[in-house]
C-alpha cells in the first residue's frame, strides 16, 4: 500500500490487466488503473453485508486531494449514494441483565470538541492498540496539527471543507498531512463505534 497523492497518481502506469492502489492513509480510498491508461478514484467499503466500490471520479477531472476529501465524506456516511441502503435504526445493545438498551445519537451541538474526544481516543485506543512509535506519531498529529486547526470545533460540526483546508495547508509536509488525515478519519470511526456520533 502507498499513500495516494498527485505524484502517485501521475506515476501509476497501465498494465495488461486493471489493478488498484489502496491508500495507506485513508482506509478504503483506492485508485484503479485500467489497461487503457484511464485512472479512476474509488471508495471501497462494507455496506449492507457486502463489499461495494463507489466511483468518485476520474483522475483527469479531479485532483487526488479533492478525491480524498470526497472519499472521507463517503466513508463517514455523510454523502449517500444511490447504491447505499436506507439507514437502519440502531439495533438494541445487550446489557448484563439480558435486557436491551437502545443507543441514542447525541443531539446537534452535544458532540464533544475534537480536542476533548482526542484525549479519549489517545487514552482508549492509541495507548492500548498501537506500537510505541505509532503512538508518538499519532499524538504529534493531534498536538501539532489537528488540535490547533480544529481542536475547539465539535466533531459533528467539522466540515469537509475544513478538512480539505487543513490538508492543503500542510502540503509542504505530505507525509504529516496524510498521517493527520488518517488519524482524523480513524477518530471519526471510533467516535461512531463508541456512540459519540
């Protein structure tokens, strides 16, 4: 896997058979290269019990950064496609007593700020499930990039435009930029998993 950026896209050469390059920074963001030389951005996700690929657009009509922002939107479920199943109500979660409790979504404005959630994310996920060097890198992304740019914004109010702006502002350090977007994407995944969003 490689980090998809404009250079990766430009250097991808056609082969006898189509192939895909998966982005290591944003899980599910894919570039498909066809034998004809055509390059297409896709999102690969699991929906309705099946794997699906959603076409974002051709590399000739959009930049990799634009496609990445769109991919994050699709992966976070903020943009519905025609192929997406209708939203299902949350299944009751079992409790110790055997009774089910319904997980409710927070009201608008009740979501924690990015910085407040980042503390929980670092404590409950990063510290427990990542290697020491990864912990350092993730914490640096939060402290140096995400915190100053979006730290005071509630999670449910961070817009794709704000994420794109942050990524563009970090264009001189593409590795840090892509890592920062990866961390933000994973924070949103955990926020949904933990019922915060």
